[in-house]
C-alpha cells in the first residue's frame, strides 16, 4: 500500500515555485526532516546547530509556506 508518489513535471514546477520563497537553509531542514525522516536533534548535529535553532528555522519555513496557501477574504 505504501507506494512512492510519482510527481509529474507540472507538479514538480508547482513545488519548485512554492519552495522558491524559502532560503536554502530552510529548504534543507524541511527536506531532511520531512523527506529523509531525520529528527530535529539529528539535523542539528549534522548542521552543527542547536536543536532550538533548527526547530526555529523549521517553524519559520512552515509559517512562510502556510502564508503562501492562505486566501484573503
């Protein structure tokens, strides 16, 4: 049942556009955490940062992405 999701070219372009608002550090942390499955602690060790700094960056990135999907009423 757990088969990889295939991403077509159009979806890839959309994802690139969405993630273009993030800086490289934010992209790296989201990738390591959500795609590769590393914990915040593991990412902090890999990047030579504190857990708090990694978690703050992750949360800032998620807030930025959330803003991209909000619709003004």
